[in-house]
C-alpha cells in the first residue's frame, strides 16, 4: 500500500483504476462493520462506475491508496450495491454523528474518520476528527477540533434521534445534482429524508428533478407545505408540473396557491396539457429576445451559469411581450450562428428560416422525430395564435423515451458491455467470492 492511514473525506471522489491503468469509477463512500471492544473494520468501498451505478469493491481488492487515486485488482461485481445488516457507511452515516468523550463526558461531532492498514487487505478505523461545541455565541466561530481514537469515545445517538446531516452535505457539496440524487437514493430512507430536509431550496429542487417520481413524492410528503412550495418555485416548471400531478389533488392545489404567482401560473398551464404532447413536455422558460436585440445581448443571456446547456443552445425571437405566452413567434437563432457574426449584428437578420415550431398538441413521438431528423437540441412550441409558449429540449424527450425506472435499472444484462468489468479469467468477480487476486 502507498498509504497506511487515510482520511475518508479525502477519498470521496477519488478515481479508482484497475492494474492496467483503466478508470473503473469514483469512490463515493467507505463501508465498515462494528466489532465488540475493537474499532470498526473496513470491509470495502462504494464505487460509482459508468452509468451512475454504485457497486461494492472489497477492501481486499484494493492494492494501493495514494496521490488521489486508488488501484484495484480489477475484479469487481457490477451488480448494484445493497447495504447489508450491520454495515455502516462512513460518510453517509458516521459523519455528523454525536459522540461523547468517555473520560470527561464532553460532547463532540464526528467530522472525519481515518482508516489505517493493519496488514494486507486489513483496514480499520484508527482515528476520528471531531469538533467540540462552540465556546462563544458568535456565528462566525466554530468549536475547537481534536483527534481521538475510537475507544476514547462512545456514541451518544439515541434511538429515533436524527443524525446531523450538515457534514454529509458539506462533503457532497461539489457533486452534480444527478450524482447527489443517486447518493441520496442509496441511503436508508430515514437518512435520505433527513439529508433532503437539510438541503437548500434550490439545491433540493435540482436534486428532485433528477429523481424518479415516486421518490420525489416521498420526499415532498415529509416537507411542510410552505417549504414544499418554496422548493417547487425553484424547480423547472415542467418538472414541478410532473411532480404536482403525482400528488393528491387537494395538496397539489394547495401548494400551487402557496407558490409564487408567476411560477404557479406556468405550472397550471402545463398541467392543462396531455403529458405525451409537446405542451406536456415543454419548459416555459426559454431565452426570449426581440428582433432588435444584438448578438452581444444574446451571448450575454446564454452565458448564465444556471442555464441548462440545451436551453443555451438557441434564442427565441418574438414580438412583445417577451414572456410566454409571448407575442407572435418569429424564429430562432442558434448559438453557433451567433458566433459567426459581429457583436452588433441584429438577431432579426439571423433567424433560422428552416425550423418550424410545433403546436402544443403535437405528439411526443413526433417531437422526438423532429429533434432526431434535424439534429436539434430544442424545438419551439406555439399556440393557435402562433405565440411562443415554450420549448421542448432534448432532455425532455429523453425522459419521455426512457422507461420510467431507468434510474434504478440494476440487472447486469441491461448494462452496456463496456460497463461490465471482467476478471482476467473472464468471470465476473462477485461480492464475497474468492476470485484470485
């Protein structure tokens, strides 16, 4: 091993390689089991492989940890990880846990965990990095930190008491919404709800948009109505409409009444359309500008970091007003075309004359065909008066085309062959098997 003691927080996101130097995936957590009178033993890593699948890699298959990377024997089981009884995830379940110093009775909170190699393939928890309570009321000062061994502490978590989720959220602060959604879905239900409740409104909105509808409903059911409405305000209108459609009618209507009027109006409009039509698929917040706007103004509009790439691929040009439903739709100007003209060029001269909008009742299948036939990432949607209502983007169509449970597909034969890691003998190494190392 290149390191005999490492802190788990530093392992999160580290790349895992096989002996040939090919990338296997990224570390998402470390799995331990408790032992009587001894520190917890490390049993393996939870690794995210291509396809956002979380798999188990036995610690015995890890040959090197160091310099921000982990080397394995390359023999792993690609079946989706499922936590077994007695197993504890360090990042998801130990970080933020309250403990007490045995000698003094002083409380502290676990912020990091060090694991140490005891022998070939044998690792255990060696130290805890903990934070004591604050000694001042200032919100800008944190409590002092210290290191302690496992035996110097005892857990103070009472049955039914929620663990602090702050440290877990901080650890996963850099994860993309889709990755954080997968992380939450892998947690035990109570822990998932707890972490979701601690996320900011905009972060939770982004995460919910990446979850299956059943999990969205489950999390929203645990939020009070005011918080739920705030989160729905932060979601894309089409995603918010899909979620509200899954709720009991009375609660859905109540949440719409609590939402910001402009956001609620967009959602109500989307709920009127059949979900398998352009009106049901579209988002109501494309970039809309006048024909007199310049290339410079358009480029500034699509430069916003919060804008989805598919929406930033083009600008819709309409007559006033410039919020959906707009004045008459005039056409689109694509991002690539803007780059070929000077900043002062008027957008009205750059319209794509070959792209026709679709009506709100156009079938989702026809919208899919149009996007595929003309290599588009978005297509405008208009009403009978040719007013722009929104656009259907390629990600909207993919969500429609993929099976409802695409996020949770876990059978090996449904994985692309490129994602199935084989051992040198051609057999998939299963968890708990004795494949050669």
